[in-house]
C-alpha cells in the first residue's frame, strides 16, 4: 500500500470516529432534554439509559451508592461495574461524585477522577454506563409525585 492510500485510510477511520463521537453527543443531549421535559419538581437527578429505557433517579438523600451490589441505590448488574463503584454525597457546598475504590474507575470528560463536584449538565462514566447529572431549580412547581419511572433514594 502506498503512502497516499494509507493516508486516505487513516483519514477515513478518523472521520468515522468523529462521526460516532458526534452521534454519541447528540444521543446524550436527547436523553437529557427528554428527562428535563418530564421533571416537574426542583431537585437533583441522575439521568441515564438502561437498554432502551430512560431512567431518572432523584438524589434526595445525603448519599447515593452506585454499583453492582444489591445494596446499591443505583444498581447495574454488569461486570464492568464494581460492587461498590461510586458514591454521590451531599456536602455543604454541593454534591460530590466519589470513586469508591472501584476497579474500572469513574471518568469525567475522559479523565479518571477520585472526587468531582457535580454541576448541572455534568456527565460521567461508570463501567459501560454514561450517567448525567441534572439539577432542576424551579420557583413554583406542582407538588405532585416524582417523574414516572424515577426512584427516590
């Protein structure tokens, strides 16, 4: 294969990767937008897809356990997730994402983190799952139930 052919092949592969990354960002934005449309109460939420199902988890307590263990508040039955993978803690200055000594780590913007302050719109990866943090601040909302399919933890 000459250098011109090889260069074209590399350029094509690179473009394909960029297309996949762009599609992933569009899917993630669609997931977050869909969740925001259903959220009618102020609060902090985790939003993610599990298969073809949108899941919204209200972060109502002082801490939320994420992992493979049956004791986890947000449970993923997947070998890429440690039994005790991560914690989200409520601290005086806001919510923090903590790696709970997981094998595969917690990643924010492609970087492995031990501790990360959560801000509205942040996304992070645990195993093969991408989770999004959504914080809803609304002055006046109905006092109805949590969004359909959500889980109070």
